[in-house]
């Protein structure tokens, strides 16, 4: 601990921060930790990512892409890549989750979030593609961690067909684009009103995926009116992509939450499962997912 504290002192000193107070924030599902640094009558965010399990370079790379496109990723003020330390601009405490609990206008915030999605670039250099193999691997987390005795071969065959019917990978996809990772900064204009967090896993993928992340949030209920407003006028292909990727993402989340409980001793994520199952069952209403619905009727494990 003393060694990492010394590294923190060094990286903070590189931007003139010497006398400071550290305030740990609530831990998330990863091994990364965040602390608010108070110094010089200002606040900063410190990311601590253990190099044995985390790599800060993808975060840096995606932040540079977003900033280049005029989107509101936090400025990286200092970095120690070897020791997994980043000093970031602090967006404050007004996450979407926080301000919505306090009565903010949901449709206004979600339309602003969609404005950001529409501004994400078609960008390939150094950004991995969200491959068909990766999408299948993630869906299989449901079987790996919950339905271990289910018809795996049938599941894989169905998912290969569904994934093959997607329209393609043509957009930077943030992957965890939901209310906990979006900051509301209403004093700014346009896309700058939305501060972006937790984007290190971004890929080049299908644009519908981030709409699923936003509207089928595991942690909060998005009103049916807001969902209808955001999806109004979308093409049949987009809505097909949305249903397939919604089912894929929700199965992945179900598997991950069971893994967090069984492997990592983090049972609190199980509290979100009823909402995730509800999202998943709504996705299965799309006619193109009828075969998957039949498979679930015969193999589902809750």
C-alpha cells in the first residue's frame, strides 16, 4: 500500500498537486477504483487500475477519439500507465442516475444521450471490432454461469443465425452506455451536456447496441414513453438489431451477475436480475427471436 501511495504522490505532483485529500468512491464491478482528489480548491478524479488485472491504455485511446470528435470525455491530466494511474477531470456528482432520482426530465436527458450516440464516429484505427465470435462468447456466459445443463449446441446454433442477421459493424460503440456512466452537465451546450465515463471497452460495432445499453438499463427503469420516443421512426432493420442485441446483452448481464456472485463474492448484483429478465423477455417478443424463445421455454434457468 505504501508503494502505490508513493506512486500516487508522484503522478499527482506531476500536475502540481502536492497537498491533497483523498475521498474513495463506491467501487464498481471491475477491479478499478476511483478516488476524488481535493487540492488547490479544486477536485480531480484519480483512477487506480491494478496492472495485474486492468490496462489503462484502452481508456486513454478511446478518450482521445472522443475528445477529437468534440465529445465530452474527461481530460486526462496526468498518467502513469505502468502503475495503472490516471488523473482525470472531475465531472462532479450529477450522474444521470442521481439527477433522475431528484426529478430531472427523463426525456430531455435521454434525447441528449442519443445526440451523443449519433455523433459517435465511424472509426476503425486501433479499435477492435465487435466480432460475431465475441457476441456469441458473451451470450454463452448465461450457460457458463447459470444454465450449465442446458442444450448448449442448440443455443449456439440459434445465436449464430441471429448474429449473422445483424446489419454490420459501422460505429464506435461504448458498450456500457447507461445512466450510471453518463454525467449531466446542463451548463454546457449540445453534446457537451453529457459527460462520458467507463468507455475503455469501446469497440467498432452495431449502433443499436448502445441504444440497448441506454434504454434496457439493468439498474433503473426507463419509462415506456421515453423508450417509445427514442425508438420512434427507427427502421425495421434497426429494431431487429435492437432486439437481437438486447437479448444478447441481457443474457450476458445475467451471466455476469451470477459470476459476480459465485466467483467474486458480490451478491448485490443479483438484486438487478428481475429487471434484466424483464428486458430479455421483452426482446423475445420480436418475431425473429421466436426460435430463441422456444429454446428458453425448454431450457431457461432463473
